[in-house]
C-alpha cells in the first residue's frame, strides 16, 4: 500500500485539476488490478464503480511463470576463514570448488588470514559459501 501513500494529497482533493484527477483514478485502477489475484471479488466490485466497464470483460488471472527469469547469472559467495566471515564476492553461478578457491584466496581481506598458514580443508557450498580452514 506504499503506492497509495505516495499519491500527493492535492491529487485527492476536490480542487484537483483534471489531469491530477485522471492520474489519481488511473493509480487506483492499477492498484486494484495488482490486487485482483489476491482478492478478486472485492477488486471487481471496486472496479465496477468506475465509469467504463471494460475491466469486467478482462480475464484477470494469475500471471504466467517465466522460468527464464528465475535463473541467476551471478551469485554472492561468502568467504569464511575458520568459520568467520572475511569477505564476499560476486561470481558466476555454477562454479566448482577448484575454480572458486583461487579467487577466494586472492581476496584482499582473506589473504591476510591465510598467507602464512597451512590450508587444511576447504568447504564449499555452491553459489553460497566457501570456508577455508587453516592452521
């Protein structure tokens, strides 16, 4: 409902210009259309109060899922040294441990904690986290 709160008060007043009244009515219509999948009966009743009846003819259904929009090309990977967060980096998704380990070791804040120590184990959760265990 932030959109409703963002409407200037002068658009809502009876003294508003024709343009302001038009914009106000269009905003209300679009908000009702966005709410329709959640409360269809209420929104159709409110939309019927507008002068044009074209919204009653519309097939207002749930939006179609586009799986291509759900895939990410990049992910933020958290870098830990002995379980403590020492940095973050943006990487391509799907990188394997052998590809991301050198990148993590080159990170400026991580290098301070790993330089003179022996790397014992590397724990990698793809696209999420790499933990470098050092002694």
